[in-house]
C-alpha cells in the first residue's frame, strides 16, 4: 500500500500565484496546518516509511507528518528518505514568475502548455513526459519494497501519477485536480510490474541463489 501526499500550501500557491517548479519555498501557516491534519488522518494507516521530494515545501510536510506521528504514538520516528525523482517539474525560466505574467508575456508557450501538455517542455526546463518517467520510477521502487509507505510530492507529480493509473495519458494532465495537502491511496498488487511495463523496463527477477529448489 502506498500513499501519495501533496505538500502543504505555500504563499506562492495563493493568488496571485507563482510558478514554483524547483524554487525553494517554505510552507505557510495553512500549509503547516494541512501537514498536521494529514498526520492525524494517517495515524491508522500502518506506515512503515516516508519518502519525500528534496524540495523544501515537501520536506517540511514530510518532517511534520513524521514528527506528529511519533509524538502521537510514542514510537520512534519513521525512517525518512529523500528521493529527488519525486520533485516537481523543472520549469526553467517560468520559475518564480507570476502565472499572470507568463500568460501575458508568453501566450504561445502558455497555450501549448494548456492545450498539449503531452508534448510540452517548459522553456529552459523539463517536459511533463520526462517528469512522469522519473516519478513513476520512484513509485515503482517504493512499491517493490513491500512496505506501507508515504510519498510526499507535488501537484504536477501527482497529476502525472493519476494520468498513468487511470490510463488517460498526459493529455488529461489539466483535468486532474490535487489540492495542497491532498492524499492519494494506491492499492495495486502488481504496481511495480505495471510501471515497468509502461516504462519499457525489464522485470526485476529474483536472485536464483535465493529461490528454493533453484539448484
């Protein structure tokens, strides 16, 4: 069982909103509250590990959830791993800018982003297709551990995961909505295998020396 959690709110998520990408932005008061709320919601989930994007807003969310779970249960804090593959899209020259400015100053690029996300590349940055591949690879690795894990990530990353899970393609990217602090539960018995097939990866086979009766 895996849980995906979008980081809590930052001031840049509020109007007039700014493009964050890989820019480092801290949670605001509302975002910290969302992290505490999700910790309470996950208290009975049986989490065994937390994996987070390296970006500050995700790490703050992950650390808040970890610390709150430990405080509430009296147990040792869960292991927390940083995985850069869970990060938001690298958005190049759009990062830190107001979305309203981008729409006004780069209307053709904005139209391409909105109408054809499946082929769009952020100016000076990454494509959504590239982001999806790395996010799914991280998801597959987490699934392979067999642990109940929480992956703390970003809105774009979670939209791309939903595009994959629902079989709709990146064309549906803008139809997905994931609020700050939004949670997605994934319970698929062969999630890693499905991801490997989608990414065109060879299946990970067990070591013959560890398989009973193999020689």
